[in-house]
C-alpha cells in the first residue's frame, strides 16, 4: 500500500557522497522520518564484463560501509541484491510503499537516460532526478553550447576552470607564479637511488572480507583478489589523501611521467578510485593541494600538476563524454579491427614494459596514467586493435574505471579513434620514449634502438610501420610533422623491411 507521506532515495554505488543531494532534498521537504534509502547491487551489471575482482570488492564493500554509516546516522536503509537495478527498486517500493523516488543523476549516458526517461513509468510513481554534484563541470561549464565537430583544447578548458574556482589565481586574476602550466618541469626520469614512498594500505574488515568471499565464490571477474587493501570508507580515503599531501605531493610533479619496473605508484596520489566513487570530492582535493603551495611545503609545479589532473583532465574528459556520446562509440578513425591479444589477460610477453604494466593490472587493477597512455594505449593503436574491445578491456581491468572516463579517455585520447576531437594528435611513440622515461628497456631482450631484425623492439617496428601505412592521414596533422618527416630517412628497402616485419608480428598476435 502506498504511503503518501513516505519517500525513497536511490543512492547509486558510485555516488557515496558525504552530502548526497537526493538525501538532502528529500529530507528537507519531507523530514527524516518519512525517508527510506535504497541501494542496489545488480548481479547482471557484474556479469556485463569480467570486471577486476578488486574493483568489485572495492565498490560493494564501499557501498555496504556507506549503508552502515547511514544507518548509524538514523536513516532506514534497504540494501538489495537483485538481478537488475529495476528489480531491486521495484522490490523496495513494494515493501515500503513509497509515493516518490529521489535520486541523483547518473554519471553515465545510459544510466541517466534510464533515470530520466524510463524510471517513473517503470515504478509508477514520480521520480525527481537531482543534478550530479560529483563533477565541477556540472555546475560551471566553460563551453555550454559546443560547436559540433569543433576541437576544444583541454588547456583552455582548464584555465577557465582555474579562473572560475579561483585556484592558484592571484588577486589580479592571473595565474600564481606567472604561468598556467608547469608541465615542462614535470618530465623527469627517476634518478637511481631515489627513495619511493609506499601508499597507505587498509586491511580488510569483516564487511570487506565477506564481500571478498562472495566474489571468490561467484567465480566472476578478472585479475587477482588476494591482497585487497584499498580504502572503503570516507575516513580511510581521507587518510590516503592526507598521506599523499604529506609524503608524495612535493615530488609528484617532476616524476609524474616517469615509469619504473620496481615500483608501481611512485609519487602518484592513487586517489582516482575514491574520487570516482564519491568518497573524495574534487574541489576539496584541489584546495587542499593549493594550501600546501601557499604554506610553501610543496612546489608550484607539483601542486599545479595535481590540480590540472583534478579540475583540468578529469573534468575535461567528463565534459567530452557528455559532448560526444553516443556517437563516439562508433568512432574508428584509424580502422583498428584486431582482437585483444591473449597475453593481455595473463601478462606473459617478452616485451618487458608491457609485461610489467599488464602484471600490475592483473595484480592490482592499477597502472598510472603514462603507463596507460604511452605503453598500453600506444601499443593498442600501433597494433590496430579494435577500439571498442580496447575500451572494454580498460573498463574491466582498472579499479577506477567507469564508462564516463574510459569512453573519451581510451577512444579519444588513448586511441585517437575519434580523429582528434578530444585530443589534437594521436599519442604514438617508439621505444625511444619508453626508454627515456623508464628503466624497462634495460632488462628487456629486445633492442630499443633497432626497428627491424630479430632483436628489434616491436614498439619500433610497429611505430614505423604505422607511420608508413598511415602517412597520408598523419601528414594532415600539423602537430605530427616532425614524426612523419622522419620517414625521409628510410629508403625503399628499409620501408619494405619494416612493413614485412610489422605484418609478421601482427599476424602472430
């Protein structure tokens, strides 16, 4: 029976906010005594892709901890495990008789369409969808009416966000330090003997251990489950952030593009899993980092680099997701059609860089942004892998992966499948870049200086093969002139040798 005084709030699993707008709106209007909160674990969603087991544990444990927190605050929480979200919501409405449902807009295209176009009819009650508060660009949009097909540069977007939110801006409205971007100072290779701090670890409690057993018993997922030690509460996530501010932010900038075979996280924050779940919030992170600069405990290049990741790259990617969906899902500018190699699932390859990065994905569901872009995505583009297959692999493989980030970041930035709408050039490189920014090549059986022959690094062969095969398209991009002009040093015989060795490698993938 419907209770006209009772309302429900559907809290999605990646919306674990300290102040949830749907809860606040419903409670303000109807009073806490009338409010019921529903959270749903969808079994069908878990089976959509073979998601990393640590990602599944992270999400479900964080959801259950959030539900327990709400209960301790006096809310009535109905926690559902059902085949679909809709089944869980229907069961909740039937049991509680709510007359109205509040929810916050999903961060994904399909999820938001479901909320706005289908949910009210499916539940046969009014549904109020509140604006999403997890992204700053939902509140301030530098380009509210983008021109179709026009390229918008992240740097301009980032500067607009900095000005609006007054981050690293002086009283005159100019960037602190006189520059907007200190990226040129942030491309150092790790020096030998540098001590690298470990990130905080959070041993699993009773709730997390139960989730781990459920995932193990289900047989679902990809990657290793053992050793799960991620933050699953707001307090733990805040502790992880505080540790970053104190122990890693100062050195984050100079070495943010560096890669190491011996250390996974380097000086990176590793906060994206918590930010994307709502356990941390972007403006809080950016302002806290700015405070470290103002207090002279962290240099401008590190602080600016971190803030650029938070309100520049992350917000720009989210903005591009909503701008380009759903058409971007059909993008395949470079014509990639090969399937994901089998060794992407087990990490066993003779290429040392890929072996290390893939092993980390299997073990931890994590690799930092340069390894994702310049090792994994670089290889996938040069090898002509199918963009949607690559996007799906990234989505299932990483603990911080959600559709809103992987669609534009993999299809746009990583693979340039959109032809340059999101990124102004394809991020392709030979082994020279990997050797410059890492120590992977030092212990690899391939020779990073050779492009053909039995010891030639496949990154070199594939890079030059790509330049040869795509020369006409590449020459049309003014940012790639130097790369393409390098082809003039290859005579006809060497070009043919590159093509033949490249094709042989690709046939054996």
